[in-house]
């Protein structure tokens, strides 16, 4: 039976958490690495569960850790845990298949964005509720961006005014995401990419500086600092 948070909610959140996280260095799968004494996954689920619209959370965990992840998350929130796949795309598909009837809005969220505020979850869901098929939270690109060739020779400067850095949760009408995964070919790094390949328009909402992706040791240290300052 799928666990439920808010029976009146219309949002299911999928959390692919089976990745190894090699750029964080050797150790446990990335979602289970500690941040201020608790795994990244615990922080991420706690914040998602605080969003009032969330009906269901499904976590795709490393296959060998499903039972331990269930036990880990039981005190945090009602969460359904399923075995993830070798690639992120397979983990999202496995989590999507476990969503019960009811929620018509599906958000896909990285466990590595452990400090994402509940308000961002609500903002993405609200944009879907307002009629969008697919919505991503973004931030403006602030660095100068150069295009280079295989020898690292600069070919030119990219106009950053039209560029955005993409975050999660990414939101979709449920039939749109389901169809995109059924038609999926080569793995992509985000679900919005799958939906774009199906010709569906993807729209942006403002992201959050707190929704940084914890990928490298520096990111982990920054997240620890943000937590100590009340993030």
C-alpha cells in the first residue's frame, strides 16, 4: 500500500535516490551521505513533506538499501520506497509506477537538493495547477559563459541573458510525464528533457538559492554552513 501524507493533496513527489554520487568521493550512495548528522535524503524528504499540497512521496532507493531506507524515513514522513535502477531515468520510472490513483501533478526532485524549501514545491505545483503541462524552477546564469572546442580553445562568448540554471523539483501533469517515460530512448539528465523530446512546452518559475545541488565536497560544506545559519 502506498503511504499518504495529505489525503486532500494533488501532488506526488518522486525522489530518485539510487545514484552513487562518485563526485562526492568514496562512501555510501549520495542520497545517504551525512549532512549535519542526517542523510541528505532525510533533509530532502522532510522539506518536501512540509509542502501542504503533497499527497504522496515515492523514493527510489538503491536496490540493496530499500529496507534500511524505509526504516530511515519512517520517523520523517509517510513515504513509499521502491528499488531504483542503474540510471536516474529508470529510478524515476520505477517511482512513477508506484504512484497511486489520485494525484494528477507529479514532481521529480533530486535528493541532492536537500535544502529546497517547501515554498518552491508549492510554486511549481501551482504553475501546473494553473494550466502548464511542464514546469521547471530556474535561476539566471550569473557567470560569463564561453563556448570552447575539444582543445579548450574559446570559440566565442555565449549570451547569458537567455540562459537559465535548472533546479528541481520539476513538475508535470501526470499523463505528460507518463507518456514521456514510455517513449524514452537514450537516458537524459532531467525529466524536462524527456518531455521536450515529445514536443511539450516547458515553462519556468523562479527557483531558490537554497535549492543548490550537493555534488562535490565543497557543496556539502556550503550546505552545512547554510544549515547552521538557519536555512
